[in-house]
């Protein structure tokens, strides 16, 4: 893209404003949707339908006292939210909102920039955002914040591996890492199967269903949203890595969380749902294929993914931390690796023209049968017997302590002496 500098500046300003306004809307949208799910109203005052409530909350954070504890690392404490906020905005530089249009006499794409390795840029930028959360926990000089930062780093690293592996299948199938090229490739996503000319694009989510499922689960874990909001578990860590933050710094983290939620939804839309391409069957109507309507289709698809985030928050309880990490390392990552092997084999055979007609469908049936065999066939592991509870002395350390898992408190009379033994003393001894 060889846009003049003034056009790039216009795109930057428009993108910045759109993200801020969209974030304010999503805060209101989440509260209203959760309220509907839980049979309550949500925000109804401060503007029509409560639309001014999110704006009022943002203004409150900007003007309230920005308190900083005395024992924090002042430089890193301030730098951490800036890193998280910058990474959240930067990721949108390579996300396409629409196709090729003419703006002020210049042919350009509705996209800030397009790179041959655009998706790798997305992964790199989101990886840098991890430092904003880790440094927040470390610089706060608080055990709760530190534990939240450690959890956040382990969680993001684990699920970024699964997320990256899920995207490899898209690279292999589309033959490109450019976000614009991947969207355009979905216009003819079904061509290898002989289905052309019927307008069925936007089908990567179905053709690469295992990758799509892994990515959707990973994007929820990547954004620290319920039911994977372990770094901010109020019942355990007060508020995790942002416990010591307030005012403007807290507002930056709040903004980054909602922008990241929109970012991963935009990536899923771009790579799996056809991006700015019209939704079937609207794509069959020629006037609706206008490139200027691309942002509308794009926003609708992204908002549906954001609705999924809200739905999960309103319905599912929080995972236990060991369950959450086991899902990432022992579930998502092995499935992604196996699926990459399948896609790579499929692509190699297709390039050699070995997958045609009955052979193609035979290969698909074999893959499906293999998936069914792995999931439902095989020896069921025998349930492990619970070990006998160990004897436990709650007063061994000089003060009462709770039992660990697998331990049981002994009978009360075995630990506490009877009243007679406690009161009656040997003659000559002081009570």
C-alpha cells in the first residue's frame, strides 16, 4: 500500500476514534445484555436507554484521584498500562475493514496497512501486551498483584501457543499471511471441492472447524475473560494485577481489556468468517457487495463474537486454575498439532492433483472417522480411587491451620482435652 501520508493520518485518527466509541458502546452493550440474561434491566438512566452510563463511568475514572502506593516501582508502575494500551491499539493496524475504494481521488483499501506477514504482526503485538500485565503485578510490590501478574503471564503464554497453532491451518489453506489476501481467498473457499458460482464464501470456520474451535477457546483465555478470568479472581486475588491501580492508569487497563476483546473477535472474523465480505445470502445481491458496505458486515460479525464473550460471562462459573492450564496444554495444543498435520497433508496432495473426485471425499471420510475414533473409541481409563485421609493435627504448628486436600480433621475429643482435665490441676500447681 502506497498511500500518501495525509491519507494514512486520516485512517489513524478515524481508527482511534472508532475504537474509543466502540469500547464505550461495548461497555453499555455488555451490561444491558447480561441484564437481559439475568432478568434485570441493566443501565436505564443517564441518557436514553442508559447510553450515557458508560460515558459517565469513563469520565469518573479520568477525573478521580490517581493514587500510587509509596512502595511501588514508580517508573514500571506507570509504564505497564501504557504498554498494554499501546499494544491494544497497534493490533488494529493490519486488520481490514473493507475492500478497495476510492478516497479523495486515491485508490486505497479500508485498512491502515497490509503486510505480507500481517497475521504474524498481530501475534507479535498481542505477545508484547503480556508485558503490560506482568510488569503491573511485579511493580505493585503486593503479593496479590504479583500472583495476578504471574497467572496472567502463564495463562497468556499457554493460550497464545494454542492460538498460534490454530492460525497455522489458515496460513496453509489460504497460502498467505496477509490479512487482506486471507479474506479475499474466502470468496472461493469451497473451490477445491468443486463448489463455485453459488456465493458460499466465508466458510473457513467450517472447513477448518477444529482450528476455529481452538481459536475461540484460546481467545477467551487470551483476554482474561470469564470463565477464564483467573488473573483477576476477586475471591482469591482481590483484583489481581490491577489491585493497586486507580484513576487514569486503571482506565487504561479497562480500555485495553475491551479493545483486546474486540481485537481477538476481529481476528476471528478476518481469518474464519470472511472479514468484510457480505453474509450469505446477502452476498448474492450485487448492490450489497459494495466495498463501502464492508465495514458494516465486519462490525456485525465482530459484535456477534463480543456477544459470545458476554454470554459466557453471564452463564459460566470460573474455572479452577489447574483445570484451566490442563485444558490449554493437554487439550488444545495436541489437537492443534494433529490438525496441522492433517491440513498440511491435504494441501500437499491437492497441489500434486492427487485429491480429485472420489479420492477427495474418501480422504475427508477417513479424517472424520479418525476424529470420531480418537474422541469416542478406546479404553476408558479406570477411575482413580481416592486415598485414605491422613491423620492431621491442626495445632502442630502452634496455631490452627486448615487441612490440605486429602487430609481430614481428627475427632474433636482427640485434640482438645476434656473440661475436667483442663480445670483440675495437681495440688501445689498454679492454674
